[in-house]
């Protein structure tokens, strides 16, 4: 795997002369931050050696270098999911590449179902912890260059970034929640009893991404800030029939608020 990472890093460095400190992974329907970006370089995933290709609607499949208010950032416009048939090694490959490029902080966004009864569709939840119900991406032969074999996960989500995000949200007048995200494999959406179970074990929101990327990033010492847009509700009495298009549309409605928050978090 190291040789594949080195090939990808070598290719990206030939296209991008300045590697920023911060990267952003955009989730479903949250690509509007690119509209605020001064784009310097955009690379299709299919051009990068060993990079998977995004197959999900709402994920453009580009690696973009740009500037947000003069601050350089690297953006993944679309991510990879276990349910697409990719291995966990493939799902986390871009995170490994980011580390070897020199990225020190990653901002991760996703669309999620909310189980907390205080949530409404369109709310923003800052992730302060997670429950992993997917295969762990660190299973397999240990690669010392990636970090510890048994990484401590007691502070996976950077407390200082969370504190700053809450402060910036208050200044912007954006309501935010804070809670635990549970990662599941998908691609089926949850049954009512599954929502009930996930809430019972301590989760506030559920989705099919983010956790593998966060685990890999944390193992390698990358600071992590993650946020969910609540696109549907798994609360008794509020569960409705849902399609992926519904999720995209709900995420897009909240995208302007989330974009403002992330820009302030990075540039403020």
C-alpha cells in the first residue's frame, strides 16, 4: 500500500505546487463550498494513480486545490463508501495520501439521519464522538508508517476545533447541536427498530461514511473536525419514507449555513 500512496502523492505534487495545511471532505449535497473557492487546480479522481472513483449521486469526484479567503485548502469533492464495494483500505486511501502530502487538519462533512428528539431536518450537528458499526479500517497487517497499532480514541475529534466552531456558529447566528455519530455500512436506510436501537446505544445521528476516514486520520495524527447535516429523522412519530434524492435536497438547503461555518472555522 505504501508504494501506491507514494505514486498518488508523486502525481498530485506534480499538479499542485503548494500543499495546504487543511483538507475538506465534502459529503452528500454539500459541494457548494466550491462556489466560494478560488480554484487553482482540479484533478479528476480517475487521473490519480490508485484512487477509487466516486459512484454516488451528489459526489463530483474531484480533488481541488483552492483558496478560501486567501487560505489554501485541499478539497475532496466526493468520497468513497464501503457500500460501493470498496475495501476499507480503498475508502481510507485518500486520507493516507493526504497525510503523506503534509495535510495536518481535515474537516469532514456528511448527511445523516437524526435520532435525537431535539433535532429537526436541516439542523447541523458537530460530531464529538462516534460509534463504529462498520469493519474497522485498521484491521489487517500493521503499517508502522501510519501510526500506532492500537491508537487511543478518547479524543478523536479535536476539542479546540469544536470549541472554535461553536464560537463561530454563535457569531454567525447558526444553531448547532453537538453529539455522537454512528457509522453503519448501508446502503439500506434504517428501519424504525434500527433507529431505536442506535439511539439506545448512545447515538444522536447515523450515516454511512466519515468514521473510517476519521479513524485513519486520527491514527496518523491528523486533527479532525466533523459535522453532520440532519437530512431525515429517525424519531418515533417522525419517520417518513425516504429516497436518496430527499437526502440530497435536504442537505442542499442547509449547505449555505454549513458553508459559512466551515469557511469561518478555517479562515477565522
